[in-house]
């Protein structure tokens, strides 16, 4: 999805020509939830002059009531008129950054934070950090009486199935058409392994645009699904016994001469920088898992037997490790991080993996040797002999690793780091107090 650099006058002209009546000003909270302020198009000039204010104290992880006034500064390159309209005219959206009344970027805004990390990347001599995401989601039926989501699947399909097994195909096709209408370059769309599970892959983009695209993608998927009386969820593991949903991140780091990960003369045609970046990812994997797999439910997906990675290792040939090196080379040389799930805040997740990789380059961290056999078939002694660590098994364990890693605080900034840690500790404490149906089924009669 190519970025257009629009001027204020061009936006005024497009709003008039497209009969835009409402503006949806989007930003993202600490937990990756899309927030928006909707205003009539009469407020467009105020928006373009960076004078639109909102109450920051009402947003999770932002600020306290006594410092609540915040401004929305639009990124004009994200202007987009939604293809669906209503009888009152069309709606245009623009993604905004959050600023303080002093005109400073608010450090609790996840998008501002990623912009800051990308600036640091450029100061280190790199031009772009490209991200190709692969988000998966489930489609469940809505209850016809209440309109609320059920856990009833709408098909019995599996990987790459065709209709009539894949009853979500029409919905998925409509999602693709809407995405293309909005400028997405969709590369693939198919049914995933589990019943009711789907994947739509779109072209890579620079890190900031990729995070924006993920958020827009989620909004489109959920909006179109409702037209089919379906609920689209990006919850990592909505059902037990079948695969969960991941969001693999394909990443590559560029400098003025091209892809810094590629070196045709080196082993696997990976550059020394690629190996150091990989070393940084592996070193910090346990700690950035708290951000890339940020909810209690994330760890129900990261278990053996359902294709999700469980062990900290890498490979150029097999799909069981945490990081895979896809076979493409040249400009397409990249690393694929397979642990991330779609509940992650994309701005924070991308910031943490970039900072981990840059730490690898700064400190010349060499990765361990690649593991080119199925790790799931190794016993614990073999894994130990091969220096293969486990990913955290719970959010609690991930938070312990996260808190012990200074690079994570550097990646998120002190405000977001502390707000995230505090919020996630509360989430874990709440979960610990809950007695589940599984426990009642297992123990109520037995004891």
C-alpha cells in the first residue's frame, strides 16, 4: 500500500469531490485497540492546522485526568476515503499522532514511539525497516437474536480448501476487494489450517506504514465480516484443540546500497549484519514476547503440536524454530519471526523487534548455529545440548523477562514501558483469580 504525500489543498479538494461528510481520526491505544474521534467535515481546516483536541485521560495507558488535554496531528499520507458510505455521505479516515498542548509528541502514543525508534535506526545508518505481516483470524457466526459473537464456526474447511467446504470464501473475497479499493496490494488469500481460520497477506511496507496497514486491515476485516453476520476475531487461540492465529513478521533492514541482510559471498548469502540482527532477536526473544504476545490467551497458542513456535532457535530450512530465513535472496532477503500474534499492538511489536535487532548489530551478537531438524522431536537433553531455550509459557513469565531487559525499556520509552508493565501485571493478577470451567470439570467431583 503505497504512501501518498498529500498537501492540505489536495485533501480539501478530495473531500469535496468524494462528498466526504465525516472524518474519522484514528489512533491506537497502549493495547493496540484502534480509537477514533469522529467529527463533521466542517472541522477539516481545524484538523489540518493541528488544532483538534481530545481527552487523553479516557484512553488506556495515556495520561491522568489532571493532564488530559491532547491534540491530534494528522499524518496526511494516511488520508483515505472508506469505500463503504452511508446515506449521510462518505467517511474519510486519517491516522493521527498524539501531541501535548506544548506541541511535543506525546511519549505515551505507540505510533510516536515507533517514529522515535525509526529515527534512531536512521541515525545508525539505515534507511528503512521493511515489514511484511501475515495476520490470521477466525470467522464465527453472530447470534441472530442478540447480534453477539458465538463460537460457532461458519465452515469445516482446512488449509487452502475451496468452496463448498470453505463457507467464508465469499466474505474473504469481499474483504480482499475492499482492501484493494483502499490501495492495499494483496498478495495471497486462503483458508488456514483450522476450521473457520483465514489468512490474507499484503505487500510489505516500511515499518510505520506496515503498522498502519495492520490496524486498517483489522478494521476492514471486522467491518466486512459483520455484513455476512460473522464476527472476525484476532484473538490468538479462541478454541482449544485446533491451531491458533499468528501474525508472522517478515523483516528486512535497508541502507543506501540496498538490503543490508544480503551478501551473495557469505554463508547462506546472509550478511554479517543479518547474523548480528538475528543474534539480537534471539537474545531478546523471551523479553519481547511480552509485547508480541501480549495477552493471557497468547500463551495458549504457544504450545507444542499446533505449528506455533515454542523454542528460541533459527533455521534456513525448517519451520519449527522461532525465526526462519525464507529462501528468497537479493532485495527479498529477510528474516521471518513466527511467534507474533495478531493481538499485539503493531507499533510496539515492531519497535521491540527492531530495537532487539539493532542491539544485535551494535554489540555484534553472534547467533547460535542454525537448527535444521524438527525441534519438536528433540527431547529436553538434546535441546539443552543445542542451546535451545524455551519461549515463556505464560504472560507472567514473559513479563519477568521483559522487566529484566533494559533494551525493552529503550524500545518503548519509560512512559509506555511502565504503563504496559503495570497494565499487564493487573491482567495476570485478574486471570490468576479466575476459576475456569476446566478446573471445575477436572476437580469438583474428584476432590
